C-alpha cells in the first residue's frame, strides 16, 4: 500500500470536469485506488464517489493505492492534482 497527501490546487476543487480527468487517470492503473478526505474514503475510479466528497480548492486529500503499480498510480494522480488540472 502506498499513500501520499496532496493539496487540491485549483480554486473550484474536484467538480465534474476535473473529477472526470482524475477518474480517467486513475483508470489507467491496475491498482485499487482510493481518495480520502477527513476519514471518508471512496473509490478513486468512481465519479460519484469522488464528487460525493465535495473536495474544494485548498483541501488536503490522501491518495491511497494498493497493487502492482501502486506507487506509479499515486505519483501520477498527485502530479495531476498539483497541476491544478490545467485550469
């Protein structure tokens, strides 16, 4: 299992469009991936799950992965979140 904390950089957070990019990226990996915010954990490959967390800009989240490409998955998703989803 591999875990990293990251702060959401874009102002609006993970609303529909950035959340879609996030899920598409998560689905590129074989590992099971979760996003955690304030003790609530959801499947990072589920749009409804990610949107249900209500992640806004400046929020700190954990990205957790477990599987053969777990480190690559977490690092890739952290990089995407840090980029601000090009917004």
